[in-house]
C-alpha cells in the first residue's frame, strides 16, 4: 500500500483491471510499472525516464536495480529495435 500510495502521489494511475499495474502518460512519454511481491518491472518509451524514476524511487524505498529484464514470471523478455518481445516458450524435459 505504501508503494501504491507513493505512485499515486507522483501522478501514476492504478489499473482498473490489474491491481499490480500502474501507468503514467504525459508529453509523449509512457511509463508502465508492474509490481509482483517484492519485484518491480518498469518500462517506458524513454530510457532516461526509467533511470530518473529508479533514482526517485530509491529516495523513498530501499531498492536494487537489476538492470534489463530477461525473465519475468516465466516469460522471456527480448529487446528489439521495435520494443520488447514477450515469449512464453515451454521447454520439455
């Protein structure tokens, strides 16, 4: 709740469909922030915005930036020139 309240005070909007998703849209810039237990996934169309948000969040919360996402909840995240490709390929044993 503390993170949710903080995000709302800095103009993020809580999703009506998913309580773990927050968005911020303004001046051609978009943020998507997804919270799962103690992990936060942040994406934006502007990489500088991501770094500024991480810096801002670190002033309020103890956090560790793990860099670019590779896997999130069993979903592979692959960056491309057009954005991110999410893949949920299943490996058989």
